[in-house]
């Protein structure tokens, strides 16, 4: 009788082989697969509408169900026709690393629970500081993604800035309202972070942007001065190194100077666009990144990692411990080697999986020279798309950038703005139902536009041509 949940070695090997077959199937003939499989929500819900399972089911049957209902219907983030949001598709080494990391099942909360993976995380964080030019001696911690990294960055900013007021012990009670500054193009997670931290979105000053969607520096200065005059306490400026809407990179040097002049914390949201700072071709656009107090990054974007792999960098590792450390008898380290880094002391989580391993294995496997080539290729492809759209008389290019975002409209040669807006709003759900490509829209300058994000190492000029072809075909079908 088996007194554990383990299969026999022979059975386990067969199941592992079967899962490998499923992985290979998912990676096979990617350019022939649809980007999206449209099903009504109620239908998808019906597939899983059942009571709590009490009896066992053969694992082979469970794997078959997973293939049928999950894999074969999955939005194809892996493939070259995913242009929505910021979906990088992952890499095969990252996938393999996930499998191996889950096998050893380490908890990177305390060093002795995962000695090697703890040291790997320290190394990956240092590499991140080096390749972004934030600073090779910076410190940090792996988190779930950009939203968590930005929340952590603002948490550090709040706790360190107001450390003398004992904000960790006393909370916000009795403290004069304090303000945060960012552009109107800032990511929505900053709003959420303001809510979670108890600061409130009323204290988030969204500053107007210039024609290139970068923050208006004069407007920022005016907002800070006005808040000071009105009795608020300005405490943090958030710069964006690559907005999600358009890929705009704020003037980071100027923001650092303003923050320094007013003695404010300077945080950079680089979740979408921070890692391309490793490219010689656009590194000058990131000048000033090294002057920030904290930086949010996402490896599951430009480093082509499987979800999740975010990172917060700080210019002084010790401030993470000053932000998060809480003594607990069951976590006492007095009897341990004092050189160990116990990450639970440097971040909110105690139980943490080993996110850094897949980044480490990928960097070791591909090398930054190859990864830089892939990042540059994605940016070049975006410029190729923008040029193609700009030259077409039935499209209207609305924005492009140094990064891999282009916004445009399908006009079908219409001249009436209301008709163009209506056509493009119909086009997005129509493309979803068509399924050959997956793309979404956004609003810039009060106009609804189609937004294409090219951040997938499997894309090439042919897949970009296909995107334009499908949009045109579906668009014409609506006219």
C-alpha cells in the first residue's frame, strides 16, 4: 500500500514523458497556430463546473483534460502573433528552469532553506543593476512582477522617508498629508500602490505630459511648489522608463535633479522599459537612471522569462531591511552564520519561490550578447511596423518610440473622426473573435487607437506583415 502521494518510479517517468510531449506540442508549428481561441465566458465556466472531487482520477486522464481544456484553448502568448499588453512569450530555457525549480521546491525566505538559490538571487539582482546601469553594487529582491516591484519601491520610499516619524510603528496617524508625483501616463499600479499604502490617490499628482508623452518638467515643479504652499509634504517623484501606452522615457536626469532639489525620494518604474537600457543604441535615453533611489524591473518582459519574474532594485540594500525586518522567535538567526542573507528580512513575503533561478539559467545559456540582439530586433521590428503603417493610405500612425510600442488606427481611408473611432472600437473585439492575431487598444490624446507591443523573440518581418494583413481584412469586413 502506498502511504504517500508519490507514484511508482516507473509511473512517474511515464507521466514526465507525457508532460514533455505536451510541452513539445505547444511549441510545435507556432506560426500556424491562432493567437486567440474565442469562447463565450459561460462556456469556459461550464468546463470546470463540478463539485469538489472526492474520488481519484487517473493522472493520465487529468493530463488529457488539461491538454483539451487548457492548453489547446490557451491564449497563445508563446507565439509570434501576440501584440496585446506586454506579453513576451517566455523562452525554452526559462520553461526548463521552472520545471527544475519546482522539482527542488525551495523556499527563498531563509538562506538555509535554499542556500544556492538565495545566492543566485543575490547575483541576478547584481546583474540587473549592472546591465541597466543603475549600479553594479546595488541591492534588491525578486518579486512577482512590475506591480509588486512598484508597490515595494513606494513602500521603501514611505518607510525610509518618514523613518524619523516612526511610521512603521505609528502608521499615518497624525502625519501631514504627503504627496507623490508622476506623469499622466504612469502605470495604474502606482494608483493601486497609493491605495494599499494608505496614502490615497487624492495625494497622487498626475502631471501633464509633453507631445512625446514624457512628463512636463515645468508642470512638475509648479505642482511641487503649490503643494508646499498648500501645506502638503511632497515626498516622492516617480519617473517612467518606458510607459506602457507609448514607450515614452521620461527625462530621468532632470527628474533626479528636481527630486534632489526638493529632498524627495526618486523612484523609477522601469517594469516595461528599464531593461533595454542595456542597449548601446538607446542607452543615452536612460541617462540619470543611476541617480534613482529605487527601480522596478520585469524580467518576464525583455528578458523573455516565463511568468513571474519581477525585481526591485535599491541603491542601498540595507534600506530593504530597515523597511521590512520584523523579529520573530521562529526566524531567529543568532545560531546561524551571520554572513547569510535571509530574504524574509528584506521583503514582505516569508515563503518565496526561486524566481531568480530561471533568470540565472537563461543568462548563462543565452548570454547578454544574444539577449541584446533579441531586444534590439524587437525594437527594430516595431519601427518596421510603424513605417509600414505610416506609408499605408488606409492606416494612421499615432505614436512610436525608442522601445517596442506603436499606436495606430485603421481608417479605411475614412475622413470623419467619429466614423474612424467607431470602426476601431469595433475592430478590437472583431479581431479577438477572428483569433489569428491578438491585439488590444488604448487611448492617447483622447483618441482610441490600436496598440501593438512587439516583445517576442519569435517575431520577424513576416509576422508583422501578417498582423497588418489580418487587421486590414477584418477591418474591411466591418465596413
